[in-house]
C-alpha cells in the first residue's frame, strides 16, 4: 500500500482527504514541520511571522479584491 500513497499522504501532518485536491491536515504538526524545514530562509520565516501578525490584526490583504483592482 505504501507504493500507492500520494506524496501528501506521506507527510507527517496529513490526516485524510476531504475531496478532490483537498486534504485535512493537523495544523500544529504542519506548523512544526514548517518551522523545522530547512528550505525556509531566515527572511522567509520573518515574512511568514509578519503575515500571521497582520492577519491577527485584520490587516491581511484581501487577494480577491486586490486582483479586481489590479
């Protein structure tokens, strides 16, 4: 069965599928995986932290609105 698994199913944060191209993941496990990942630079991690802070303050970019204006 291991051979037939998709790449996402092998990830430590994967829980189950929710539909076509949709997966349920464990957010805490995903956050830990991201933090432990060596592919993020220091600047990437700082940008990510800033984006989450902005989101908590309600200052996040509304992408659909921005695309309409662009």
